C-alpha cells in the first residue's frame, strides 16, 4: 500500500476529529459575550468547551485502539501510524480533562488550531499551486463538516450531562 495515501487518510482522520473545534469555540465565545440574558448558561457552556474537546480526544483514542486491534505491539503501531507527531498531538487533547488546564480555555483553542491549519494549508496550496487536486479540497471540506458536527455534538452532550447533574444535585436528595 502507498504510504502517502495512508498518510493522507490519517490526516483526514485528524481533521475529522479535531479541526472543527476552533470554529465551535469561536462561535460559543462570541455568543457568550454578546448575550445579555442567560449569562449563566452561556458561561457554563463556555466553561465546558475544553471538556468537550477532551471528550473528542477520548473518541479519537477509541478510534485508534479499534484501528490497531488486535495487535497492539510497538512494531504494529510503527507500521500503522504514518504521522506520529500529529497523532501524539491529538492524544494530548486528553490533558484537557485536568481541571487546571481546562480553566485555560484558550489553550484548547491553540491546540485545535494545529488541526484547523491542515485543511487551510491544503486550500492555500490548491489556490496558489497547480499541484493540489480539487478532489482533495472536496474531501477536506466534507471531513471538516463532519468535524464541526462531532465537536458540536460533544459540546451538546456535555451540556446535557452537566444540566442533568446540576438538576440532580439541586432536586434529588439521597
């Protein structure tokens, strides 16, 4: 199998998991800053952003483990992973479960911008170079859209779970 094709597929996987986060982050922060009513809800949503990003990191870890199954040996991992630094960078998103890191929401944005730059660079190369195929840009945009949906869904799930736990803590006495 051609390693450049496998590397391209792994780049698409990384875009699919992480590249949509910076846009979701920006939208939530802009909305949270502009809404006068329900300030508490928007502040809680903004505080959940790093946890949603970490949740996507957990999904990515599960995806990697499923892809490597049944052989988790070092040799198999070396043969399978073509972009190890980007994979490691993606797995570092799990660190945003740590409360000290999750309090600094901007760090999760900086972390996600690395993956946001992958389709931007492809788009740049397509616009200003003749070597980039337009099908690659179409693939990037389809995967980027899926990443937006995944990151938004993870934020919504965490918002619902947070609301459920807050309701339980407030109304149900055990």
